[in-house]
C-alpha cells in the first residue's frame, strides 16, 4: 500500500467492515478486461458466500478461472470543502484476493445461505425446501490475501 497512514492494521476493524457492509464487488478474469459484479453476501472466518444464478457469464468465468479479487466498502461519504482541490472522501474498505468454489453439497449450500441471511438480519434458524437447495447456486470465496484502507477521521 502506497499510503501507510491509510492502512487498516487492526483485525477488529477489518472484521467490522466485512461483517457490516452491504455489497461486495467481485472482479473475475475475462480475457482482455476484468469483469466486475456486485453481490449481496455472507461472511464468516475469512470466507464469503454469494447466491448466484445457475448459469451466465460469471459462472462461465469462474469455471474457466476461479481466482478473484473483491472489494467491500463501509461508511463512504464525500467530504465537501470550499476549495475544489480540498474535497475528499471518508471511507473504510477492504480489498482481497481468493478462490471461488461452486458449492454442490446441500449442507454446505445451506451453511452459505444461512450466512447470507444472517448478514442481512434474518435469524440463524432457517428451513429450506430441499428441491430449492438442489437447484440454487452458492459460491464460496476463500480469502487468501486481504488489506484494509481508510480515509477520514473515524474517531468522531
């Protein structure tokens, strides 16, 4: 990281970002250009879970190359100033790298669904229709590298 003064080194702050943000963006390999997709997600122990359609561009790309980069931001806002060059942003974010697996085991799928539902406030006790579980796709991104960055005064 170029700006050491903006690096988040406290693991608790990184966990807060991962646990309380709303959207995770995943960048996948797509030939000459990356392909980026926003997801709702669930998180636990350096693993991100996503619900996906069973087919389409992102699934094809993951099947070709399951390495991914992701970004999650938390509490971002623009900080205005009278002088144009003094505008800034207040944010916290994480960027990470990992591998994505397409889950096939029904119990693993349910675990992923539970984490996604829990992330958005649903209770931990969920009942799933077995046919629906069989038909849905749950992606699991195992985090291999992770960095955090912040800007602005977070002590306020």
